C-alpha cells in the first residue's frame, strides 16, 4: 500500500471517528490488554491541538491525560459523555468516571473495579449550600433567582470501590465519615503561563484592586456578597471576570453600571492580553464560594499569576494560612473582615505573598504532576481493590 493511500485512509478513519463521537458522544482508543470504561469527556480527544478549547477548562486536558494513563497501564478505553445515556454490552475491567453512565456501567459490570471521579464537594453539601445561599439572597433582595448548579442525587459514592477526589482536607469534611476511607485526594492541573514573569508586573499591583473570577453558580460562588461590599466601598476597585447566571446578571447589571469602581468584563480567554493587563494591576482574588472541589481552577490560575487568595475554606488550598486569607463567614461581615485584614499587609508582606502564591501554584498544580499522581493512584486502586484504606501521595 503506497504512502499517499495510507494517509487518505488515516484521514478518512479520523473523520469517521469524529462523526461517531458527535453521534454517540464516544471516543474509542486503540486495543490494549484490558478495557476501561470512562464516563467523562470524549470531545477533547478529537481536539488535542485546539489550544483555546483545551484552555477553557482544565478538565479537558485532564480527560486526555486520564486516557493516556490507562493506555500506559495497558488498558484500551471507551470514553462516553458523563451526562448522556449510551448503554453498551461490552464488558469492562475498570469502570471510571462520574455521572449517570458511571452508575449504569457499574451495574452492567458488577465484577469491574469501580473508581468514582469526584471534581466537586459531596453532593448533599453542595445542594444544601446552593439552596441556603439562594433562599437567603431572594429573601434579602425580594427576588426569585433560581437555583443554579444543583447536582443530581446518586449513589455513585456507595457503588465505587474508590473515590478519586480533587480537593483538600475541607473537601473531605463535606462527606459522611463512612465514605472517607474510600477517598484518594489528587491535585488538579491548571493552565501554564510560560510567558508570564511576575517580576515584570509586581510594581504595577495596587493593594486596593480585587478580582472575582468564576463561572455559573453566581450566588453559590459568592459574587453577590463581593458586589455588595464594593457598592458600599467606592475607594476599592473590583473586576468581575467570567459569565454570570442570566437571572442574577439581569438583577445586578444596572446596579453595577452605576458604580465607577466595579468593572464587569464577562468571559475572557486566560491568554488574552487584556486579561493579563487586568490581572497585573490587581493584588487579591475574592472567592467566597459555598462549595468547591478544593481550590477551583479560576483561583489557582490567578495564584499562578501572583495574586493573593481571599477565599472560603471550601475554595482554599490546605496551606491557605501561609498564602492568603480565609473568609470565615459567608456573609457581609465575613467579607468585610477579610478585606480589612488584607489592607493591613505592608508592601513587603504583599510582595512576599505575590511570590509565594506564584511559586506555590506553579509547582503544585500542573498537568505533569496531575498525570504522575493519577497514574500512581490508579495503580494503587488496581493493586488494592480489596483493601480500601486512606491513601496519601
């Protein structure tokens, strides 16, 4: 077979696989000795050269890395969308992932090793915080904002032999004690900013400039508390980056526009020069979230750019006391105390914390480390499926 024909066949095969992925929501790897079923994200496997797509969220790069690790451990794998039903008759040695397909394929493969992949806090904790914070907001503002980011109630945790949890010690505390022995913590990866040099922008930073950087689930992530503080304190400056929930945005947009110290930028690509321009002038991250799988990617990305976190315990790294400030109460008093504390830092202390966060986040949260941890954990799960104990890397 000549080289040209071989290339045509390869391209045709790739197109068929892409079309199949959109029809079935699946990616199928090359055959290996055993098979793993992954209920997560198939699309990144077809867009591995699309940097902007992969940069939109760390879970896209991590999905590809998860597949890579299974291949290295001699597993072929099938990846289905975690939130669509794609029942298959194939038998698997490992069922990995989240969502309804994890539950379904675990039932169809009772003898498989079952590993649940948890990227957020325990579902009952998250739903409780969403309902409580939203009900309080609606009562205080006489609104009818809907609940955002409610997660389905499921028994994946009970089904699983092991739970791989992105998060911190505070994430573990959201779980019932009976499940904690199954949990193996892993650090998420975050974007790399190879061209960013902290020493080139550190003199631009203003101690009265803050950023809230997030996505949907606006009230859960505390943007209402943040905005209210800056409405009442015009000598501080707030930059809001990310998409807000539509009903929440509709309520606040006019209010925000009336204040010259609050800037709503909407979604921004993290490698956009304008994003770096804003970040370079700010000193602090404000993120009073009620539920996270550890410190979220938005916070870590800003730490990688030298900003100091002021966050709830659920959005904090374990070393938060050395790197920033914990918001002790998810209310206006908690926000006011944390911001007041941030204003006591001397210039020398600020510079120390800029550098500490920059070095800490870049060394701890990267794809290479995620891959190494994930491979070690999966190997441990395979070797110890009948002896589930706490596992510390």
